[in-house]
């Protein structure tokens, strides 16, 4: 790690690093150097095959903000002494960003006010680029939130995956098939011009929002999966990860309940930040957003279980099956909300 920091020059010679709890894909450290704080991230190059695209995208977005005199706060990477935005090492790509002073992250949404703040921040992020042509951005992970593609990956895993695991999951497979109508709904929506391709974040978990000491949102972080996308990706992943008091790792499914006030907080926060940006059709698709994203995550976990955990990894034997069952339970609970 120390070697990586040397690319950033002498202020980093005596830097100290602390590993922060990370996501499933990237790793994150907090760095203290010369009296200042930074965030160092290792980008998983098996998932992001061309990390330069991330850097290029962030630069395009920063340029747009500059040229439109926007005061939106985008956390751009710090350049190395040679002017690079990424450091390439044998075990991946690294990127350094400033640590926003007096900010904190939270890992579990504990109040609907926090859900509102986070939704407001992700809405404001997309809104800040409403005059920017999103198709100028490069795709950092192809087909990332393409539900048709995720369903196809699931079908492929049924053909080529671990037969023992597949045979033991008749119930889960049936559940996945029962919700296949969401794939059709998704296809018809993306062919509807009222659903606009926007600058979307694609990873709207709560730990990707910076908060101040009084729980007000400051900005969003982790711009790796910023790509052209649909509003329902960002809203859906907030619903998937904020609505229940238990997360995707929970094994006791009785703890998975959907909190309606959190649902309303997400819709309100996102709508307030987007102002008049959303079309009439988009405004009626908030419930779909939740169903779409929860279903896609259930699909992805079950597919990975059949593929011997090659994407998400597993810390115990049937980890990805438990995660898939958890998400199916959430999907079921979500459906009983009857909010449309
Ligand atoms: C991955 O690494 P993390 O936790 O930020 C995944 C998301 C999933 C999430 C499920 C690049 O995100 O799409 O929703 O796991 N990111 C990628 O925990 O695959
Ligand atoms: Mg991420």
C-alpha cells in the first residue's frame, strides 16, 4: 500500500492506512498523511476490465460542471506526480480521493430522515447532469443493470452450472420464474422514450452517501458505476437496501420487513431533488423500481450460487443461496406494500 502512495509524492511518505469495511467488489482504506485525510480504493479489475473508463467518465462530468458554473460537489480523483488518475499494480488499480472534512458514512439506515437525505443526494447527482448528454459516458460494466441480460445469465447457469445445487433449488427457481413478468415490463419500459437515459450512479447503498454531523447529506461517493442508466436503477437499489432493517446478509428472514415510511421518504427525497426532471411515466414507476432491482439482485445471487460463487464469493457453503432467498423474501414483502 505504501508503495502505491509514493506515486503521489513526498506528502505521503509517512502516511498511515486504515482498512474501512468495504463492499463485495472493491476495497477501501482511509489514509492520513501530512495532517490531511484521503480515501484510497482498490478497483477490482476482474469486474472493471477497463478502469481508465471510470477516470474518463469522472473527468467528463467534472468538465461539464465547470463549464456550466455548477457548484455541485463532485469528488474527483487526485492525480499522481506523473498526472495519472489511477495507479496500476499487480493486484489491481488504485485511486486516491480527498476525504471530505467533517463527513461520515453510515452503514445501516436507521431513520426515514436518513433515507430521505440519501435519496435527495442521489437525485441531486442525476439532476446536476440533466443538461449533459448521458450517452457520452462510457460503460464501465457492460449490461450491469440490464435485466434481460441478467435473466439470460440465469438461464445459462441452469444449463452449465453446478447440477447438484440446481436440483436442490426447485423452489427458488420457481419463484424466479413467477416474477419473470418483471423482465417483460423492463423491456417495454426501456423501449418507451418517456424513460430517459440519465447519468445514474448504479450503487446507491447508504455507505455511498457522505453525511455531516447532524445527519444532513453532503454528497455521493464511489463513482465507478456511474454510467448512462435509468432512474429506476438508483431508486430501486435504495429501496432494496434501505427499506428493511435487515440487509442481504441476514439469515433470519423474519427480520425482513418493509417499512412504508422509508419507501415514502425515498420517493419524496428523490422527487424533491429531481424537481421537474422526471416524466409523468417515470413518476409512476417508483414501485416498479423497487421490484426491478430486488428481483435482479435475487437473480444475480442465485445465478452465482449455480456458478459456484465465482462472482460474489462465499464465506460459508450456501452463502449465495441464503442471499438469494433473502432477496426473494424481500421481494415478496415489498409486493405486499401495495404502493403504486
Ligand atoms: C456489489 O461491491 P458492492 O457491495 O458495492 C455489486 C452490486 C450489488 C452488491 C450486492 C460491481 O456491490 O451491484 O448490488 O454487490 N457491484 C458490482 O451487495 O457488481
Ligand atoms: Mg461500489
